[in-house]
């Protein structure tokens, strides 16, 4: 960690609403400079509001300070660890400095090292990799100024969490012609290849057909792009210990199939593999942290397109578990590919906990709004408590929804099949999709065999603008929440 500022061209410092400085700034910046900064802020009317940024120039250059200092508001003093994490995340200031040409920035660790590095790294994410070099946002190097660590969450762990989410953002932001199922698996292999205890397996169509995954195949058949079934194992725990299982929806582009979507906004459906991106990114974080647990990740990957080979409304397909499904709406495709992935994962690996992440329904946005909460459905109060706490720590919150057999009646109303993939009306659609998925988790009939949670993240998959450490485009959420959940889980098992 660096306390020498002479090599930096900019510095971020934190100040509270009452005018006091962060612990690091109070120790490392002279009283004379602090008073000068206070006077400048008072003249500018800066109140120290959380996230407020003011750049000062030439302050303290005679004492070796960088020529640009971004003073960022921390609001009131933090009340607990969760509060300290979020204040450090939100008080980034690095985007403002980058926009003014800074390339090497020292960052006051403020209220929390982990939060400071996490927020800065997330805020500096660039979605412009496909632009020509002259049109790309310049890269910035960041380093910590000071130290605060009193726990196992440090500057380095913050980088791991943020880089994981940024990996998911990169996958989600990539246009469908640059993020096919094949390219997705190549990205996963590239990012994970040097990490310990990792095995990446990419299954092809022959394997999927051999497993009789007719539900998954029914979606993939509409596209000429080859399907893939990504399977990743992280073996950080003891041999024989049951794994945590993460399943992610991997529709790399969703046109709706024969039940075609409206053109407006369809380009956002490149992010319909956001669940697959998040679970793959979470595994990256888990492996980087070298957590002492076993984890298996599965992601069924394909496109949902209309063609002469596409599934038609009214067709009946048979899933891996032998149950038949009437496809009433081909745009309810996520639950079709997940049905087979959930059954395969739960029956093959018999995990202690299984969590699926999916941009599954627009209805979850109607229920919870856009941009704040993801909906979670679970059969386990304890699993809910653990995931909810992880979401609070990461400021990537979840809201519990009912996983109730009341909704199953609508999904078993078909005259020609065991299930139907769409209830035909808009009421409770997200709840109906969740209960449909639960039917394909092997072992749930035995009380307590598998703890199951379905996270419908359609309402948080995309950000409409930059704010704090959020960047417009694919969010990569809730990758950090899953990493935090796994970190806490590894301590109690």
C-alpha cells in the first residue's frame, strides 16, 4: 500500500458532512492542507453529501500532493460495517478525475478498504471494448492511500469482488454476434484457466441429446448457432463434501422466437444471459478468494430465434426428467432451458444448496420496479436469511417473493402435457415461473434435501445511466452478492 503521493497525478480524499476528514486523510494530510481544503469547500458550498465531488487544484503541491484532489462526500459517520462499506463505495470520485485526464490515482481508503477499491473499480468500468482505440475511454491505474483493515475484507478482496462483477458486465454488454454460446464458453475458459482447483467442461449438442434435454433443445433448435452447456467445478473444499450449485440462464440473444418480441428495446436482449454471466463471474471471485468450499456452476447456452426449425406455440417437448411441457409461448424460453439444467445439476451433483439466476420475467419489474431489488423465491428460511444478508453487505439487495404451490395450478392446466410453460395471463407471472422451475429440482420432495432459491434478476440486469459506481449498460448483478454469500457460507460449513 502506498502512502507516498509523489508518483500520482491525482488523489481522492473523503470528507464527512460535519467537515471532518476520513481517518486516513486526518493522519496523512497536514493540518494546514486540511484547513485550506475546508475553506475551499465552504466557499464552493460543498456540504459533504454522500457521493458529492469537488476537484481542487494546486492544493499542497509544495508538500508533494498531486495537482488534482477530488474531495468526495461521505455523508454522516458510518453506523456499522455495512454502512462503512457503502460509504466507501459511493464516495469514488475517480470518474471525475479520469474525465479530466488523470491516469494514476491514489484513493483514500476512507471508511473501508474493501468498499473503496470495490467502488472505484466498478466506477471505472469501460463498456467500450469494441470502439476504435482513439474513441475508447483511457485506462486508469488506482492504488490505496492508507490502511484500515481490521477484518478479512481488504483492498485486495474489494478488487476481486469488483473485477468479478466487471467480468459479468463485459459478457452482458457484448452484442450477440460477439457473445455467442461458443464465445461465452471461450471467455469463461480464458478468465478461469489460471485459477486453482478449477475444471471447465463445455458440452455440445450430442451430449445434450444424449441426456434427453428436450426442453433445452426446443429453444436451441431455432438458431443455427451451436448450443453449449457450460459446466464448471471449483474444488476448494474436502473431497466428498456436497457442493453449492449455481445455475445461470444463458440465452445469448432472445428475440422471443415465434412469439416475437416488440422491436423497441429488443437490443437489450443481448443481456438475457445475465444470469449465466453472474454465476460464472461469481465462481471467478470464489476461486480468487480460494474459499474452502466445493461449487458447481452450470449454464445452458443458446439463442432463441424464429426459423423453420424453431419450436411453435402449441408444441409439446419432453424434459430430462421425463415430464412433458406444452410450449404455449416461445418467449417464455428461459424456464425451458433452466428446467433441464436444474434437473441435471440437482440429480447429478446432489448439492446442499442450489441457486439459479435468471433474467426470467418482465413481471418481476412490475412487482419490484427497475434497478433496486431482484426477486428471490426459496424453500428455505435459512437460505433466504443468508442471501439477504449477503445482498445487504454488497448493496445488491434481494426481496423475498412467494414460492407457493398456489401458483402451480396455472402451470399444469395443459390438456396435452404435464406442464404448460405460460399461464396465459399476466397476473403473478413471476411467481408462476418460479414454481414451474421448482418442479424440476430433483430431491425437493424430501424435506430439507436441497435448499433451493430462484433469483429473478430481470429488473436489475440493466442500468439506464451512470451513478456512483454504477455504469450504464449491463450491471453484472448480483455477482458480488453471490460471492459474499459463498464467503460467509464457507465459514459455517
